[in-house]
């Protein structure tokens, strides 16, 4: 029987093994009596390694060292690294969704169930620092590696199955013209965003308060009260077209375009300048005339993407009044940008992960790593009066960063543009108050629940 570690909130760490090896020790093949515990220790160590370094860079030697066993001992349980990843992914999903199911069992409405899941996710991520990094990179790794998709089969889409059941069981809580599938896509995208935000946020508190602001949005208590009129969903406006083609004569632009696609599609570690040169139609040597190293190339791509995206976001805000309308305009634009250039979504989704993993990228980018935060800080600051009394503006900034990250990753791993657009349109309806039926919103719109503190839970 496994033991669990508990953080100060009283939440269980996810499957933390009870026989973690002392630092510097290494066990060989274990006796049969503790084989189950050793397997669990390998899976737990693997989750940390994959989340920290990614699938391609992680080797069984790293996992063995983290588990406190010899590399050869791993093969007693798993024939290959692929099998270790698959086991780590399945164990994470099985444990997580079992706890989610228990959390929603006593709730009677869709808003309450969504909040129960997010509350528990915040506690689990705080209790187990390996959970958020692994959860955030797993969909990207599965998308990149067909062998993982084949091995996992339907398990790769288990998160959809969980949220589909959640929505179907409470479908009457949605307004009649709301497509339940779009709400499933919304919940997958948002939960993905919170996972990645939990992996990259500077503090656990930032992760928790982003979730708390989303819960207030679900309750209808994030924005200051306005006229009691339910507005129809606003008609979308197409804000941007397909970007102009890269000039074949512009060598530097061609290199950057190819690099963005390669870094987004394959990751920083496995991508080489030779790969980028081949995609751009040059030799690897030609790249060094423009960029001294792969790191310099990644940094320039990151800066170019940020400048392009944020400048277009700024333009989309012109003439928009109120925080809600500004947020919806940004999301409208992001749909169009991702549909017009798929490499934008894939790079935007993986860049925070790569920057977290590589100190040299963080150092080179410097303050640019916070550009998205600064943008949303300005959006929130310019319309802070739209927030309900007691709402911390910084928590709304955290929410917007997490949601934007989630939608970018959702756009990157979803092959069709339709689900991405539907997820964002459902979020816009959540902002407008036109997602849930009025009776559900009235029941949900009570003061935000007091969060768990120091091992106590109050209602």
C-alpha cells in the first residue's frame, strides 16, 4: 500500500513512493517482495525527469539515478523508455481522474463540479512539484511522437472523456444554444493552461489565485455588477488574415520561419541548425552568418513572435471599451492568428517550457520572458474599475496568462481549427454570462469560497 506525502494544505502528493532511496544510494534489482514499490518509484522518477527535460532528452540512466536504482534494473520492469513514459502517463491519469471523480461526486451543478476539479488540481500541484510539469508537456510529447500515440491509444484522449462525462451529466445547466462539445473543449484548454502555468509560475500562490479568478468568472462574481441584461453572444469579427509569405530573397526571415516551425514541432533539444537549414533551403553553415548559435536563433524567434503577437493584440484593443470586451477581442484575434499560421500556436505553446528548462535561454531573453505578463498587466490596469470589489487585479493577470497559454497549447495539439475556435467562443460566452442558465448562475454567484489554508477547510 502506498504512502502519501502531505503539504501544508493537507492535500496528498500524487503517488509519491514510500521507499525513496537516500541521496547517493543506488539499488540494484530489488527482491520480489518490494517489486511493486520499485516499479512505482521508477514511474514517479520518470514523471519528474520527463517533465523537467522532455521525452527526447531524458534517458533511462537519468530515470534510474532519480529512482535510486541501477539503469539495468529498469529493464526488469520496462523494456524501453517509451514503455516508461506510457506507464507514467497512464498512472498519472488513473490517479488524477479517480480523485477528480471523487471530488465532483457530491456536487450537483456543472459550475460547482468545475470548481471542485480546479480546487483539487491546485492542491495536487502544490503537493507534488512533478505533476504540473509532466501534465503540461505530455500532450505535446504525444503529439510529436506517433509511437507514443499508438502505444497510448484512447488513453491519450482520456481528459476529453472525463470532461465529456462532466458536461453530459449537467447538460441542462447550459443555455439551449450552447454546444456541449464546445464546453468540453473549453475545459480541456483551460485545464491545460493551468497545468502549464503551474509548471512555469514563480510561486504556487500565482497558480492558485489564477484558478480562484477563473472560479469567480464561473460564478459571475469577477466583474463589477452591470445592468441585469443577458446579452446575446456577440458576432465574431475576423481581425487578421493569413500572414504574408516570407520573401524567398530574405534569407534571415526564411531561417527564422523555419526555426519557428522546427522548435515548435520538435522542441529545442532535438532541433539542430542542420534541421533548420534544410527546412529553410540552406546549409547549416549559412545559418552561422546570421546567428552565432542555436540559442541565439531561438531567442530571436521568441522575440519576433512576442513582438508580432503583442503588437497585433494592441491593435485589436483599439476602440474597445471595458475589460471584458478587450479580453474577447484578444481571443478573437488569437483564433485567427493560429488558424492562419499553425507554427505560431506550436511555438507559443512550447516556448515557456523550453525557457523554463534552459537557463541560458532565460538569461539571454532577460526581461522579455515577462512581456506577456506586462501586456496583460496593462490590459487589467487600464480597466481595473470593471472588477468586482475585493478582486485582486494581479490574480486576473495570472488568469489571463494561464488561459492564453492553455488556448495556445490547445491550438497546437488540436489538428482542426474548429475545436480551438469553439473553446474560445465558449470562454467568451462565460465572460458575457451567456454560457450557463440564469438559475445556475444565480445559485453559483455567491461569495467565493474560502480556500484551504494550513490544513483546514472552511465553507
